[in-house]
C-alpha cells in the first residue's frame, strides 16, 4: 500500500467526502483533546473538593480539643477563610459561567454541536434535518466545529484559572 493522495475528479469539490476527513480530522483531534482536558479538570476539582471536605470535617470534629488562645483562633479564622475561597473557586470550575460567542455573522445560526443548540430543536428528526443541511456546506461545517473548539478553549482556560486559584488557597 502506498500513501498517495487521491486527486478529486472534476465532478467532486475539494471538500468531497474523500477529502473532508483530511480537512476536518485535525479539528476532531483537537476537540477530543480539549474534551479530555475538560474532563480531567473537572475530576481534579471534584477530588480537591472531596479532600477539602474531609479535612474540614476532621478539623471541625477535633476543633474543641485545641487549646484556645489568640494564635490558634487567628489560624482557625485564616483556615476557614482560605477554605471558603477554595470552595468558591472549585465551584466555579465545576459550574463555569456560560458565554455566547455566537454573535458573528459567518457562523451558523444554531451551533448543533453544543447542548444549548441541540435543545432548540423540537424533536430528533428536526435536529437530524438541520444537521444534514449544515453538513452539506463544508465551509459552515468547518466553522461550526471551529466555533465549538474556540468555546471549549475558553471554557478550559476559565476552569484551569479557577482550579489554580483553588490549589493556592
């Protein structure tokens, strides 16, 4: 088997089904990578929140056994303030703010790759028809997946920023 590129015939466009794989394959690889980063970030946040919860319960149970003086009271106050900030940042990792970057004219009206776009359809048949329409135009398909990739990149950056803040606290 040789690695020869298949040239499209005059009837085929440059985005024909044989060539779409080569044009869209890098986007699918990047999307998969971004999804993996998103999952790992969420797992880290849940793990850190669980560990923080265990330490807080342990601390509250043994709090009465500590000798009460000004130093210990100030350290307890600092600990609880840091724990509250860490929990707040971990919550921002788990439930990030949603942004809409779909205001550009060149992008499809509905981004059928995100749940927010998918739920705008009344039934699966309507969604399938729209998906079929949008994928007929390979430029729109490429822009739709690029838009998803751009949004995932911003979500990952947001989540990682708050995960780092939670780790600092």
